[in-house]
C-alpha cells in the first residue's frame, strides 16, 4: 500500500452480534492504511428485543462497555487506534443517534454491517445506513455478512465505480482512486445507458411517442459516455491508477450487479443522494436498489443534494 486513504476518523456502530463484527476486517485494514482513529459505538435502544440474530441483546451500559472493549482489544492488537463510546440514554431512533455522533466526533466515514430490516418493511422505511446518509453523513461503508460463515478477510483488489456522466454527481471517483492507489487495486469504471425498453418516467413516455428520436438520443448519449470515460481513464493512468472502463446498455441497477458478479468485484464505490425507502424507490435511486440486492462491500458517498443542483 503506497498512500493513505483520505478518511481519518471512522465511526463503527456495533450491536453486540457476531454478524455486526463482519465490519472488523475492513475497519482494521482501512484504519491501518490511513492511520485513522476508530470509534466503536453502541447505542442503548429503548424497548430493545431480548435477542438479536439469535444472540442475547446488550441491554445496559455495563454490558455494552465490556463488549466494546473486547472488540477494541482485537483491533489494538493490530496497531489500530481505538476509542469506545456507549450512548447510555435509551433511544428509539438509532439512525439519528448514530448520525449525531458522526457530527459530534467529526467522523468522516461510518462503517457498518447491513443486517437489520429486510423485505417490504426494510424496503419502504430504509435501512439505518440509508437514513444516516439521508441525514447528511458524507460516506458510509456497508459490509455484507454471511450467516453461518466465519468473518471474511477484507480483500481489495478490484473496485467498481458506477458513474452517470455528470461530474457534479461523482464524489465517488476521488475516493475510489485513493483507495485504488492505497491498495494497488484496479478500478473498473462503468456507465449505464438505458435502452428504449428500460427508460422510466417521462423518458419512457417520450420513448413510446417518439421511438426513433429517442433511440438516436440514447445512441448519442452512448458516444458522449465513451468520451467521458476516456477522459477519466487518462486521469487515472496519469496518477498511476490501473483502470478499465465499459459502457453498458439497460437498467442500471441490475446491470451494475451483474458486472460486479462477472468481474468478482471486492468493493463498489458510488454516489448517493441519501434518499431512503419509498422515496428512493419512487425516484429510481440506483444506489438504493443496489444496496438492497448486493452482497459485496459498498461505499456510498453522499452527492450534492438534488435541490442544490437546480
């Protein structure tokens, strides 16, 4: 690893379950590369369930402190600087509490496990991670645990960066380039152009009414995308970052997921406007759709709010 990555202060919320500890290899690796301070956080929940993922739920500050210290000792053994914090006042809104701690502790990266709400309820109300990003956190690394498996090591050899061709929307690119440089990883850039059949909203209506014109517009967009990606490749190579790029045609979220599977990607880095739940679904949020379906590490970088771009 040649260069440290940009993040210098990490917040790692833990609920006491073994599944949540899936974040620890990534935390240790990234913290070591950047000499970051890691703060382990446990939030005492009001009316918390007796068990979580089949394990006894941490119910008081004494239990939580002992647990965090045991985790911290493992990280410290690897040379990571760690602090522990238990939020002792019972909370109903865990996402808001975590976000407030990112502000109070000036943490610029939240690292967390994605287990939690699933199915329709999780889809509609959004995960804790999406809610934290929605409230204004700058970046969140999501790690996907696998029940019944031991904690997996954090490998970072191949990074996928889905782009949309708008520079103002690409806060993911600088972060991905720094990570690639630090870990000697290869960047795979992807830009998805819709087909006539995968257009949505008003564009779909235009496609039905003016199919020939719409196809021409999409073909032109593909040409512009190639020129855009070529410029980014030049930038990557000039900074010593190994990178490839390709244009895909179709529905963005499934195309990105298939590409990640085909390339055996270790990490996806992408921008998100922080929409959560039903709002994200109605807006066609690619990041939300990918986060809800993938099983690889995902780094979400908060993009400029949509309203600020108008």
